[in-house]
DNA sequence: TATAATAATGAGTGATTACTCACTCTGATC
DNA sequence: GATCAGAGTGAGTAATCACTCATTATTATA
């Protein structure tokens, strides 16, 4: 776990905002904070506990992150950005038209890609999910990134495939929500609720794609 | 909101364990606690704040609920039991065989029923969802009620309809999870994420049933 | 090696925390 | 009206909270 966290941390924090200097101790702090936040929740975690686990003086935390809340934001923000990154690329719609002739291919690709992301950042995503409802700053971030950017773009894709007659004519928002529920439901079960279970990811992905494709198909049942 | 909360509270606490005496102040305390827990989270809520909002001395809270954690449990436990109640009735499977010839009817009935429940107890369910991952007692309760009771029973129903050839042959757990994701995804979006949006519940329910039925149907797509 | 700048420290701060307890209040029973 | 039991109180407690700051250690540049 430490190795893994340090790996993506170094990666993330460095390419965050034009090469801000990040010290060893900063990495240790974020590392420890993520672990404890994910285990006991943000509010139930004390800064002294973080300092102890990070092997750092408590003052060091406040030297780099002025407040405890600031530390939370510094942890969640880059992950939130990376979470939506694949949807915010410039030529999203064009890539789609060219590369994915069928809705199914698009869904499978996205599913595999974002599921790998979830595995990689599971602890931070857990903290994110839990703290968004109680933190106005995170709420604003979430609204901007996920609601405004992602949902709106995916909506357009749904409309696109509806016009092609590949999926049913129903409110695009509802279609987006049902697909998102299927995927998020798996991600949560897979990595948060029962990560120790034996999972056959390939089989589950095939099943979900089938479920969603059939669910949105025009064909009548039976 | 207060009226609503008081209504189900009186109803709940009274038929909880053979008519334990519940005072006016106890109702006020639980009422205030639920509201603040739902708004800022359990750990971020102080007992003094609860006392203030309830119009009660802080000592009164600890007279009835020995600890803050105890108060949380006293709030969540009865709702957790009611949440799974429809699945735990004695002759669940028989009712099903007689009353619901088709999988679709069963799903629609459950969907409507549990969605009404979610609307009624939304604040407590929010608290429940947020605190289960961090509270061993609630975790144990959830495992017992939801995992052991509900999932196991619904699993058997899925297998039943699979044998009848009404739905696809896939791991029953996965089918249960995908249906649960669809429903929970709607409940969360409807009552927690965007409760102020204009929702057409009947249309959404029809759409979800269609989505799940098509998703699990045997027919090949296109 | 000297100097400047930044990183790191940890004892100390007032505020707040969950919880206690000696006490008062209230209403039912004899 | 005396007695008693439980409901309710609120000042008080030790512990812990996020955060500060004067001081020291480390590093980079000259």
C-alpha cells in the first residue's frame, strides 16, 4: 500500500500545478492522511494522528497545508480532475464518432478504463464520496467537474446514438443515470464493500455491457 | 420536516421493543440529532449542538442514551430493520410464487414499495449510508440484515425465475447487484443528490423496470 | 566555508469535546 | 402530605482538538 500510494502521489503532485516542490515529508503526510481518512472518516481523524503515522511533527502538516481542510482539498482535487479527464479531452465527440461505431464499444472501453482508475485510487475515492456531501468546496468541484462536464458530454453521446436508432428514445438523463448506476454500483461493491471477494472482472464487465445494451435496446422482450 | 420526523419517530420508537417509555424530550433529541447528523455528519456533530437544537440540557441526552454512539445506534437500528422488513416476512417465497407470475411484476412492486420507504426516511438513510463504513456495530447490523437476509432471499428468487427461463443464466449475485444498483442509484439521485429536481417517478419506474427486464432478457440484441 | 532560505520541529494555546454528577423538579402512590 | 422514582438539569472535568510560533536543522548557492 505505501509503495502504491507513493507511486501515484509522486506522479500526481508533481504534474499538478507547474512543478510545485513537494518534499518527502509532504508525501508521507498525504499518504498517512489518505489511509486514516479512508479508515475512520475525515472528521474523526486528528491532525496529531496523521503526524504520528507520517512520522512527522504536527507543525509540519500546517507548514505545508495551512488547515486540516486544506489538506483534504489537496488530496481530493487532483483525483477529481483525473477522474473526469477522459471525458474532458478536446475532441471527445470526434474521437467517439471515428473510433466507436457502436454504443457497446464505447461503453466497454469507458468501463474498463474507469474501473482501472477506481482500483488505483480506491482509498481517495472513498474519502471523496464520503466528504463531498459535507464540504462546500468539494461540492462545488464535483458539480463543476462531474455534473457540468461529464454528464453533459455523455448526454450528447446518448442523444447521438439515439438519433442513429441504436438505443431507445427515453430521457437522456435517465439513461445516463442508469448506466452510471450500473458501473458505480459495481465499482463500489468491487472495491469498497467486498474487495476481498474473488472477482472475475472480465466476466462482470461483459455481463454489465450486455445488461446495459439489452436494457437500452429497441427490441421488445419475449 | 419536524412534523414528519416526529410522526414516524413516535410510530417507530413505540413499536420498537414492547412499548418502552419514550419521553417528549427523547423525541426532540432524536429529531435534532437526525437533522444535524444528516447535515454535517456524525463525527462533526457535537452533543452540545444537539442539546441546543433539541431545547434540552446536554445531560438529558446522556441520561437516555449513555453515549453519543448509542444515540446513533438508537436512530439507525429501527430504520435498518424496517428497510429489510418486506424481504423477511415468513412466507416470502410463497407470496412470490402465487402473486407474481412474472419477474417484472415482482420488480415493479418492490421498486414502488421501497422507493416510498426511501422518501419517508431519507435523512436517516443518509446518516446510515455514511456511518456504516466507519462503525463496526452498524456494519454488523448491515451484514446481518442486508447481506444475509435480503441478498440471500432475492438470490433464490432470481434462481427461481432463471429456472423458469424468464431471465438470463448468469451469476445470481451479479444479477442482484445490477438490479440493486439501478434502484439504489435512482434512490440516491432522487432523494439525496438532486431532490429539488422535477421528477416524474412513474415514468422513471417504468423506465427502470424496462431497463432491467430488457437487460436480463434472453433475446439477442439486434 | 559563509550566508540565506526554506523545512521541520514540538512545546504551548485557547477552545471544544464527550461525558459526569450532585442536585432539582414532577407526578404517581400510599 | 410524605415518600419515592425517574426525568431533567447545567456547572464542572480531563482529554483532545486544530493551530501557532520561536527555535533548530537542512539544503542550496556564492
